[in-house]
């Protein structure tokens, strides 16, 4: 992987920061500790997530080919337990640029274990994301820049009182509409129930051979009248 980044600071300051464990500890994503282990050697512990795999890595880093304030070579290796391991190096070069210092890097690394099974595209994307986070923080610390705007972009300014929308007025329905409709519906319902009861009674009477013909005729007429009344009540109750 290759890349470059412009830091808004003089080259001497950028060089000093790239050799300062305290600065690097603040800028390396997930870094928990970074301590010197002799001349130009460091021991680091960092939590890194690559795709769905997250692990705590412990590694050793050494600086060589030092050419202050122009650049150096970094080599190192780290072990993340069951997540796998990584090793490699990077050449870092500094150059004056409009507005500050241009930091160019060329990385050559390899991973093993479970991380290697994720495939190159995921590993490359993760590496570029980590590099972007590092340089964003590094530029903020070394260049004295402000914190990224994204840290506060989620907050929204409260609306001015005059900009608030008044609640819509509720127009009440006519007070008599619902009761009248409900009463008609109830009358229609009981009319149909009465018609059903009379019809059942009529069927029973018609099925009883011992009942006199006048009684049968009376029951049939009653059933027709009740059914007609129920139909009319139901029709009126169904009007809007």
C-alpha cells in the first residue's frame, strides 16, 4: 500500500513527532501502550478489528535507515492470538510542501491465521482506513488543528420559537351525528334478531302438524311484518 498526506507543520516538527512515543500513542488507532525498548525500538499493544475479527495485538517495532528530517524505515511484527499474526515494514519519506510537510509512505506487509482468510480486499480496506485515522489525528496533534467537524455534526440547533408550527385545529364532528347513527344501527340489529326468532318459531309451528291453520297464518304474517320492519330499520341505519 502506498499513500501520502500533507501535515500543516514544518518538517522538523513532523520528524520529531514521528519519533515521539507519546505522540504516536495518541494517533495510532486502538493503541493501548507504546513504550521504548532501547534505541529506535518500541513495544506496542493495540486493539484492531479487521472485518468481523477483532483482537488485541502485541508487537515489536524497529526504526532503521534514519535520515533526519527526511525519513526512515519501519519494520515490525505483531501477534493477535487466534486472530493471527502480521509482519512487514514501511518506508516513510518527508518533503517540504505548500502549507506544511508531505509525508509519503510505502507499506509492504503480510498477515497469517484467521485474518489471512478474509481476503486481500478486506485487509487493504482496513489498512487504508487505519492509515486515514492515524494521519487525521496526527495532523490534529502536530499541526495544532481543531478536532474534526464530524465529532459535533450530529447535534442539531434547537428551532427558534417563531419557527415552530402551531398544532392544527381539530374540527369537531356534529354532536348528533354519531348518536343518531348508532341508535338506527341498534334498532336495525334488534329488528333482524326479532325476525330470526320469529322465523325459527314459524318453522317450528309449520313443522307441527297439530297446530291449527289460523295460528300458522298468524305466525307467518307476524314473521313477514317483523322482517319488513327490520329491513327498513337496517336500511335507514346504513345511510351516511
